[in-house]
């Protein structure tokens, strides 16, 4: 495939990822419980839950069936649409950028680690809400997979930055933005910054990557990736 073909693929998958992200707020069960943009705070808290007390902060005590239904609807769309789409977006973008083959495949591997962690995390969340009376048995994997997800995405950002700085065609803005991801994830894991800091860093990275992909899809002349 040419670099332009990869750019077109990245643009399509990136826009689809963005569409699903927006759709999260308008799912019927979600809209019935949360105001637009409010669900993300509780989704993040659920993903980082390690105790029953953490779960009570998300679902209430006793758990509210409406909140469980909202989380199930979110996580089902996440599992079957959002995760596969963003994985394909990140992979296509890597090959669009070109550059060192080893760096490219390491960036792909990092993206797959992130998506794999996300898949396990989301699957476990669905298992938990389906068996809430035994929630403690489903908790142990959720938070670790949450951090593995962001570590993989953050590492992908670092490797994409390396491609941006070393490829024949330099992409300085994307390179700098990609560098922010992993350090902010590490800082959040260490408790030095709020969790919204790393979600913001990833959102900025993906948005910049999407803009670069769209520009490349429009302007590229079809040079081999």
C-alpha cells in the first residue's frame, strides 16, 4: 500500500473512532442517567476501581440498575466498535508515517498491547455488571488492564514521535504531542496528576494524529509507505 492509501485508511478509522466516541453520550441508557460529557468521569472511576467501596462511588449502594444498564451499554459499544476502530486507526497511521521498519512494528505492537488491555478490561467490566452480587471476584483484572491499556497507548505515542522525528518527512507537531502521552500516564499512575490529565493527553495525541492523517490523505502523491 502507498502512504496515501494508509493515510486514507487512518482517516476513515480515525473519523469512525471519533464518531463512536461522540455516540457514547447519546446512547439511550446513558442519556437517561448522565448529562452530556458527565459519563466519562464515572467510566474512568469504574475502570480504576479496586474495591467494593470504589464501585459504590460509581453505582451507588445498593447498585442502581439504571447505572448498571448505562455502563453495560457503554462497554458493549466500547468492546465491539471503539476498541477495534482505534486499534486500526493507530496501526494505519503508523504505516502512513513511514520511516524505520523496526520502529513501525514496535509502534504497532504497542497499539495492540493497549487495545488488548482495553479489551480485557472492558470484558471484565461486563462480567462484573452481569454478576454484581459477586463483583469482588471480577475486580482484580480491571484496574491493571486499565493501566496496561494506557501504557500501551502511551508507548505507541512515544514510538510514533520517534518516527516523526527520524523519517525523511518530519512531523514536528505530532512528534511533540506524542511525547506527552507516556510521561503523563506514568505521572497519573504515580498519583502526581489527576486521571483526566492522561485522558486529555491521549485525546490530544489522537486528534493531532487524525488531522495529520487527513492532510496526508488529501496531499500525498502515493509514495510507498
